[in-house]
């Protein structure tokens, strides 16, 4: 099982087609996968930095199934949060400096994503 969700999984969970939701850019054929990978990697980095979830840096398949499912649900919630609160790039949906579709540099973890990650035991112990 891959740690990255698919656009179909997002559509089934939220009823939103990311192909239609995200603005086109210079490489519009891959815009959804780039957003999914960017947000997933952001979630992994956030959970590792703030909660010491180093197991997310290893093989995703080694996690228990319930943890995999909660991780993916958390990513879906975070994508929804970013779509609602992220700063869409002005130049055709692409930040040329970072190669991002949406600027997530100032985004925080959403409450709904936090709940999913908590249920999957990813953010139960805070690192100080």
C-alpha cells in the first residue's frame, strides 16, 4: 500500500474532483499528483518534526492497516483544508519559485486532519 492517496480516493471521500478544483499550470496533466505528493510529504515532515513519528520515514507497508487508513484520511482532510485556506498562486496556479500549485508554507495542520492522525497514533506524544 502506498502512502499517497489517489484522486479517486479523494473524490470518494469528499465528492470533489481535484482535476476540476485545482487551477491549470504549465504541467496541468500532473497537477493533482503533485498536490497530493506535496501535501502528503508536508504531513509526514510535520508529524516527524512535532511528534517524532519516524516510522513514517520508513516503509509505509510496515504500519498496521488501521494506521495506514487514518494517515490517508488525515491527508485527505489536510488537502481539503489547504484547498479552502491555501494561497492559490496567481500565475496560472503555479508558484514558479517553489514549483507548487498552492503555497503551503504558512499552512498549519487542520483540526480535522489532527483528529485522524491522532486516531492513527501519529500525534499522541508531543516532542519538545
